[in-house]
């Protein structure tokens, strides 16, 4: 996870623990760990790409139009990289 995401993780973690203490159900705790484990793996693989994704998400949520690539182009690129 990126340093700027630590607060978000901490909030999710503390909230899940608090609710688990009330309900005696650890499902949400496990879900938070699973979600953030996935984020940690993606971040470790390419922190720069993860930051770009977060920036793009913020822009979209703010209503800003961002450049996109048509699905067919993405599919073609994947097939090319797979050598198909």
C-alpha cells in the first residue's frame, strides 16, 4: 500500500475491528484484510501504476473527463502481448 493510503486502511481496519467486537463476527475483518492484501500486491508490483490509477479515479469521481481507450483496442493489445 502507498503511504497516502495508510489512513484509509487504518480507518477500515479499526471500523471492522470495532464492529467485530460488537457482533462477534470476524467476516468484515477478514474482508478488509483480503481487500488490502490485494491492493498491497498490486502496489508492490508497480507503485507508479497504482498511483496513476488512484489519480485517474479521483479525477473521474470529481466529474472530470479523462481519456479512455476503446475495449476493442485493449482486447487487441492483450491478444498481441499473448502472441495470439
